[in-house]
């Protein structure tokens, strides 16, 4: 499945980017959809399954890291 066909989903709050104010605003600022903003800019975004953590959920999860200085943490 194409990564554009995968609908991003925050696995913390089970909301889509178009339901989360930070991605709605960021998408507007960069003249793109909230989904496209998450796909391009969200560091926790998993391109294989569309999972990510919004900022609130990332903080609630304890700001997970990969433990590597080379690779960042992505949502499972």
C-alpha cells in the first residue's frame, strides 16, 4: 500500500491529524493537509503503518527515544 494511502493515526489518543489542533494549524501554515504534514514532518511517524504520537501523547508516554543518537523513535 502506498504511504499516501495510509491514514495517519495517533496511537495514544486514537485521533487522526485532522482532529488534532496542532496538525490542523501546522498544515495550514505550510499549505498542506494535516495528514501530509504528519507524513512529512512528524518525527514519530511510522511510514509502514501510519502510526505516530501527537505531542501530548508523546509527553504522556514519557518522551520515548530509540536509545540511539543516529535513529529517532518511531511509533510501533
